[in-house]
C-alpha cells in the first residue's frame, strides 16, 4: 500500500503527532504484520519518533534547534535575491529551517505488529515543522506486508 | 524474519558495537542476500554506523554531543514536575538526552551480501546510549530476503 | 535490484546531486513502481534530500556544520597517533568530519512512481562529502518492486 498524508501547520516550528493517522492507514490496508516506511516531501519538514506527547519536551526541541542552528536567516547565503530560479518576491530567509532539517531525521522505519505500530512506551511518531505555517505538508507512506 | 535485541547499558553515554550480534541473526535467518532494517524502541537511544571500533572517536562523539546540545537539564522545560503523566518521583532532567536522539539517526538500512552485512572498511553498527545506565534497551530488527 | 554508485569528490566539503544517477538506475531496473533504499559506505559521507540545486544553500550547509561541530580536529581524541590499528602515517585529524556524519542522515528511503523518484518540488538527492577530496566514495542502492 502506497499513500500520502497531508497536514496544514499553524506555527513556525510545530510538532504534530501522527501515530493515530498512521494506524488508521494500517487498519485500512488490512496488513497485520509488515513494515511501514515514510519520508517527508519537504526540505524544511522532518519526521521523528519521540516523546511527542510531552508538550514541554516539544518546546525544548524547538528551543534547542534554535540554539544549535543560528536563527538569524540574514546571515545565510540562501536568500531570495540570490536564488537560481531568478524570481524574488518575498525573502523568507529560511536557511536556518533547511539546516535544521539536515540535522534531524527525514525518514521512518517502523515494524507493524498485530495491526499496530511496534513502538516503545514513550515513542510517538510526529512531524517536525521547521518553516511554517504552511499548507499541504505531505509525507509519503508505504506499508509492506511481511 | 522479525526480532529484537536487548542490551543493558552501564554508562550515561555509551557506544555498544552490535555488528556481530546482527550477523548472528542473519546466520540464523539463513538469508544470504537481503536487507536488514532496524530501529530503536527508545527516545534516548540512537543507532549509528560509524568507526565505533576506535574508542577515542567514541569519546569524541559523546564529548561533542555534550557541546552541541546544552548539557544542563535544569534549563529544559522537560522536567518530572511538569510531566503530563502527573507522576513525579525522581527528576532525571533528561531533556538533553532527548535532543541528542533527535539530531542523530534512529534507524538503519543495510544490505546483506553473502550472509554478511555489506559495510564499508571503517563501518561498524552501534547503539548510542544517550541516557544510561538502563536495563533492556531494545532495537527491532527485520531481515528481508531479496 | 542491488547496485552501488561510486563518486570522486574534489573538495573537503562538497554536495553532489545524484538524483539523475538514481533515476538512470531505476530506468535500467525497469521497475515502474517500487521503493529505493540507499546508504553510505563511509563514516564521513552522508546522504541528504534537500534543495541541493541552490548552491548558496549548499554553502550554508557546510558553513553551519562547521559552526555546529567544532572544526579544530586537534581538539579531538581521534588522532592517528592513538588509532588502535597502530599505524600512523599522516594525521588527518578528521574527528569533526565523523561527528558531522553522526548528526546528518546516512540512509534514504524514496518511493518510485511511474519510473521516477517521488520527490517534492524542492527536493534533490545528494551526497554530502564531509572529509574529501576522496576517490571512490560509494553508496549502496536497492530498488525493490512494490
């Protein structure tokens, strides 16, 4: 089974738990035992398996990524004015968002066991929006039978 | 073939090479050519393919992760007292461990060639414990025939 | 289908787009719908899916990785003189390169749709050389039919 999920994000940086959405897809696929693969279709959107149900920790993720990767987009070479496409309407100066994607995970591998994701006690699957708000953020999902 | 491996870790931060353990599983599976997928069941345990047989480099990994991600857990929002579960026995203040997991790899894809992992000259597969010591740290492993 | 691609890199840090090379392999495989898995055979070479066709952004990636991970290799424990192999000809002091690999992605999962990689508008697949120049940098590629 091959499909995609689409999300609208509301904040610059946002964690969205998608564990239930993935388990709905597994249910639909009628696959009881298999593997789920997923990846992001965007260069400023990552995937993670983390304790995303803990909102304080999600704040830490965002705060720390801002500390680790310099947050001042104007210091980056990646600007609208220099873009090879030649078009420059509005400069989002989102170099930092790209670098944060680069240092986080872009794909997922999860075992499916009895129709459920085989996750640890504290693990949830989540999108990590790094350059929102954006409409139609997509991830590709493949569910393959054992 | 689907299975899990479990490890007890002994230090706060520790690298444990698992290349041989994986190759034992491959032998047991009798699969000569295929793909091995693996992922961590924990939010503070990563997987890596690195020159893990070089102990000085492993020390560098740990030292650098402490520099890259602020090591003072008390500066993080993720504390026992604020945890949504409502229970607070002992505050491990392990926000830094979670962030280190976030910026390292959580899954593995490795080709199996003639019953062995198809790795480069300097590559070993290893667990990266980020919040030990812990009992029963598990990774899920799937071995799929070509 | 299982194969490898090999590249010679020319700079210490370099981004090389491989999207077309992968699509040539897909064409050769005659697989119209499937999944491509890939991983690096090196401990100082990463893979990424990013807006790699934007050269200014690629400069940012390299510049930021140098800021995030201390660039002075002499401060690291991983030196030729201490290497367990006992041989020490020339000290490359490339600890920083290994740590940069550790915090970026080592593998790829990409859906194949109608004989093409199913990528987003700004996504290209690229090697991220972290310790060049080097001859014969290899990635393993598996293309599996749906």
